[in-house]
C-alpha cells in the first residue's frame, strides 16, 4: 500500500533517512518492554475493541521505526472512521486532474492560505516529500473552502507522509478534517479558543502549574498561545510519533492531555531546580520550549502523566470547547460592531455606548435596556 524506500524500512521514500538527526531520534529511546504481536493489534482492530486498542496505544513504546508502524496510522483512521477500508478509490486522482490538469502538478504547487507560513514543520521529508505535502493540502483547500485557518494540518500531513503514500495520506487527512470529534481547529476562532480551553483545563486539572504561571506572568494566555507547537514542533520526533498514535484514535483530547502533562512536568522541574526564580512572559515561553526539546522524562512517563489526569472526560471537553468558541466569536462580533456602528453626534446617545476605545465586555442589564429603548425609538422614527 505504501511507497517504501529501499530495504525493509517502514518509512516511505519521502523521508530523508540519511539525515543524522533523524537516525539519532529513532535510536534515542531504549525499548525494553515486550512489544505486542502485530497480528494481535490487527485482530483488535478487526474486532473494533476500542478499549483494548486505546490501552495498547497508550502503554506500548513502539519506536518510530518499529514494523507495527508500516500501516498503523492508516488502520487507526479506518477504525476511527467506522470503516473496514478508508480508500477513496480513484477520487484523489480525479480531483488532482481537476485541480492541476494533466500537467506536472509538482512544478507549480502552492500552499493554501489556511496554512501558517511561520510554522512549516516538515520534519525529515525530502524536497519531493515537502512538495507532495503542499500538493495534498492544495487539493484539500480546493475540496474544503470552509477551512480558513488550520496551521496544524501542514505538520500533520508531513508527519503522515513519513509512513503513508500520497493516496493513503489523503484518506487520513480527510478523516482528520471530517470527523465529528473535531480533531483539528479549522478557523481562527477555534484556534484562539483552544488557548482559553487549555487555560481553563490547567486551572482545574494542574493547579500547582497554573499557580506557578500566575505568579510568573500577568498574561497566562500569552504563555499558552503556542501550546500546540510544544507538541508538534519542540518534542523529540519519537515522542511526537507516540502522541499521534493516540491522537489519531482518540481525538483532540489527547493533545490537551499531553499539553497539561508538559506543564505538570515542567512545573516539577522548576520546583526542583529554581523554585524562587521569577521571569517574564518571554522567559517562561523559552523555558517551556527548552523543556520540551530536552525533555527529561521518557515518552512513556509523559503519556502516563497525560492519561493519569482524572476527571477530564470527552463530553466535558466538548462543552468547554464550544463555550470558549462562542465566547471568542462574541468578542469578534463586538469588535466588528464597534468598528462599523455610527459614532458621530448624529447617532445621538448611541455614541455614548459605542466608541472606538471602549473595552469589549458583556452588556449589563442597564445597557441592554438602553439599547432596546434606542432601537425602539429608531424603529418608531422609521415607521413615521
């Protein structure tokens, strides 16, 4: 199914295996645990035994080059999508011809606008692999114009191409962006809301870590702003691959749990090494980055911390995400209203409520009452 590079490697030909750092990442961890039989995993997937699959993915430290990874992510997307097969048949080829014609698409492929040019994590892909990732995303953009901001999708696509061919990668991306679990933020509102979600989760499930952040900075949200890149950019490759194992099967809650685990472990290290040291926003952001890049615990310990957080349910997370998205959208609406509503003297007392430098806030009962009266008065004038 996959376009493999020479030899028995589980990686595709899109991966530059001659890269020194790539080989160091693969050999970084020592795997002493007994690894499960691949046949056993396949049997669990056929039986759709979600509980046992989930447990297996969480506790088994498969290396990035382990044989089980040959088709693992594609299979997880299949069972996660409720299908025995995920292939879209000739659909991908047809869409490619529709978008690029019969010519060589690779020679003029462009990144879609939903990608963040500041975060183009290609990991260990060759130039051909990077071009293939851009091509896949441009086709996704053509098929899904409703996706307006999705910075994580570039990195995920590049990561998938380490193990999957172009067609299979397209199928898995479709699973990620179409799942009812909302695997990935696809708008700026959802992306901004995710920061508020993590802030709330940290306050509730990692209280010492949250209190530490509050003491060190007046703006916790600024520190958490790039939380998803702690995982997608700064964690070692072998750790990231294990996180994605769980993410593709369990959904976005995995990323939030891992982010909480990073904060918990970062706080423990700070307490041990420099308990009284303060610092500004930039200092803390840099500290967390360095902690992730040189993480002092194993991937097993990181995931154990993440999934050891009790009380954080899927339903609670969904409700929290929805609440924060509504809140962010309401702020955008208020800002838009302030920028478009008349503020000239002819607007009368309405200009007292809406001014260019007014802070965004929920209306009080008195303000709602005043707005209603103004609206009713204007309505009566119109009907005269």
